[in-house]
C-alpha cells in the first residue's frame, strides 16, 4: 500500500507497524538504511547565478546548473 501526505506522527506509526523502524528511548524513529545511504556527490547540482558564481568552489562535486533550467 502506498500512502502519501501523512503527518509525521502517522508516518512514524506506519514505519513501526511495518517493521521499517523502531522508536528509541526519546521517541525518535530509528531506521537502518543499509550500506548505501548517501546521495552520490556527482548527483548534486547547484544553480550558478550572480549570487553563487563567485561564492561556490566549482569542481567535480559542486556541479553548476544553469538558472534557466531550474525554474522550468
């Protein structure tokens, strides 16, 4: 079943009921995401505009993205 637009308490309840997570001693939801949890650095793009042009260190991990494509 695919459920969308739940409030955080409902999402937490669903995760615990489905065995996707557990609550810690403070009530926070803990989930074991497995071995591969991060976003690939080369899948992150930053809009290069007047504000970021000279303030971002452009390299293989800070990939410029043209502003005209950001708003489309």
